C-alpha cells in the first residue's frame, strides 16, 4: 500500500511573474468545450438551488454560462433550455432605448434609465436617480462597468442566441436527446464518480446518439481521465474534482476525495500524455470561493471553473430567500443531500435509481444581490490574478508557476494581527 500526497488550493500560491500587459487588458476568453468559447471562463453548477433558467440567462449575458440541473422531469428541463434560447441576449431590457432622432417625439418613461443611440451604438446613459431604486442603479452601474471593458461579451451560439448547457445522467440517453432537440448547446454528465465501468460504457453509447458537445465527469485521477478519453468518442470537455464542493460530504461519509487542484493536475497529465491538452478543456469543479482559487485552477491547467457556492446567494439563483435574525440568506444544498435526493426520486422515478447514501449537506449562504456583483468580482479579480501569474490570456497562464506554502505561510498570507 502506498500513500500519496494531495495538493489543495490553500497549499499553494501563484508565483508572481513579469506581466506582459496591464491587468485591465488581460483577456479571459476560453474554451469550455471543444467547440464553445466564452469571454468569462465560469460555469454555474447544475444544482437545484443554483441553475435554472433565470441564472442561466444572466450567466450567458454576462459572458459565462449556466448548466441547467436535472433534478426535474426531462420535459421541464427541456422547457428551461427553450426559455434560455428565447431570452434576449443582452441587457436592453434594463433600459429604455431611444434613437436620438426620435427624442422630441417620444413620450419618455422614467422608470428605467435611458440610452440614447444614434445608430445601434449606445451614446449615453441617463439615469434618473431620484426615481430608480438604489439596487437597480447599482446593478446597471456594474453591468455597464463590465460591458465597457469591451472584454465581456454575451455567450452566444451561431444563431445569436444565448449559450446554455444541460446536466444529464450517463444512463439517460432519452433525456440527452430531448435536451439536444430543445436547443441545449452542450451536455454535462452529472455523476459523482464517472470512473465506473457501467457509467463509462453507458456514456459511450449515449455519446453516439447526440451530436452536441459532451463534458464528462466528475473524475479526479489521471487514470479516470485516460479511461474517459479512450472509451468515450468525441468527448468535448472534462468536469474535474471530487469532494471539494462546499456542500459536499463525500470525503467524510465515503472517505474518498481528489481535491479540485490535484484533480486538475491529474487531468492535465492525462491530456498531455495523449497530446490533447489545450484541445479538450478541463473544467475545475468545486471549492472555488473567489478569483484566487479560480486563478490557481487555471494556472494548474483548467480552461474554466464551475461553481455553485459563488452563485447560490444571487437573485437569479433558484434558491429560496430567507431572513434569519434580520439578515438575508439563500438556501443552498448538495445534489446528494437528503432534500435534493427526495426531489429527484419524485421527479424522475423511472430513471435508474441513484445512490441511497447522502453525500451532501443543506445550508444557507449570505444573500448577494444580483449576479452581476459576483461576476464583476470574479472578472476583475481574475484579470488581476492572471497579471500576477505573468499571463495576458488563459492559455499563457498554463505556463504559470504555483509554489507550495507551509501551514505557517498559509496563515501569514491571510489578513492578520488586527484587533477587529
Ligand atoms: P461548490 O461551488 O464548492 O459548492 O461546489 C459545487 C460542486 O459540488 C458541484 O458543481 C458538484 O460537482 C459538487 N456537488 C454538488 N452537489 C453535491 C453533493 O451533494 N455532494 C458532493 N458534491 C456535490
């Protein structure tokens, strides 16, 4: 028996290297599957307190992408995909847009800010601050700040519709086909341990029945990544990480884990062995608390990160808003928590029975407000991190270096020695 060592996000820091450009010019565009490239490399997790249509729409408008969960019947999930596809791809709904030539004739409404356009280009925004709610003003400010960078663009398909992913079980090819028909751009397998002979062979068969991209996971070892890449034809991405999720109890109840950072390094090794690194994206899933972890995952080899925790507290998430002791929170739960499993069995009782073991917990996260707040923090934070890593774009960040810090060092790099 041998014991190996794992590296987690908190074990390492990014080694600062000569930045080729100012952080504000760092481009975050990246592939999330073989065929889809987006401007902000972040996916929202397929979880029933996170990604339904509202979050998926807003994620894509802000340059990321959402993966709609599967804890419902396949027709409900297909309807959600269709709603995303039918949504307006930009933020025009927030404004009254008016062409400058029509200004005199118009009957101005002031419940929304006014964008004055000359052709199709916004030339100015007038915000009647006395009428709009402070929350809406803040949201509009943040949206405009992001869009004005010129680096954040809505994630679109070839027809100019918002991009969207959908979660599937590898055993449910009927659902996969229904989701493809509904317009999903890519499918993401949603299973805690895809490295299982039956699951891999089922996915191999499913992959032959659909033509859209498939992201396969979750796995965490080099062997698992190699097995996926050699048994599932045309796999278009790897969803990587086992048990780092904030709501995950797998590491405790099952005693099994590959922390996300180590899992990414393992997947990179497998892809490099097959000459596929950089062609099949690694999506680092679980344990992302902010831009720091996301940047570490990217330096280790990820093309994008996936998170539930970051988004569960937003207005657009499908979680419930609750007030406790005068403070606002939103509910967040693992997909293998008791509550989520109960809903799954009710919604999809004809599918293959899933595990009976609870490997997730349920809890509350602080209420965050609109998604754009979180996406701004992630976007500007990632630009800064990649600057430190010595990169002007994601692919360059893969040449970055991570350094291991001692437990004392990890303590020192957190704010310390303040009274409050
Ligand atoms: P978080 O963003 O750190 O909360 O991690 C979210 C990720 O945890 C998801 O994308 C899934 O990969 C994983 N996950 C979701 N539900 C469960 C669960 O019940 N148990 C273990 N892992 C889960």
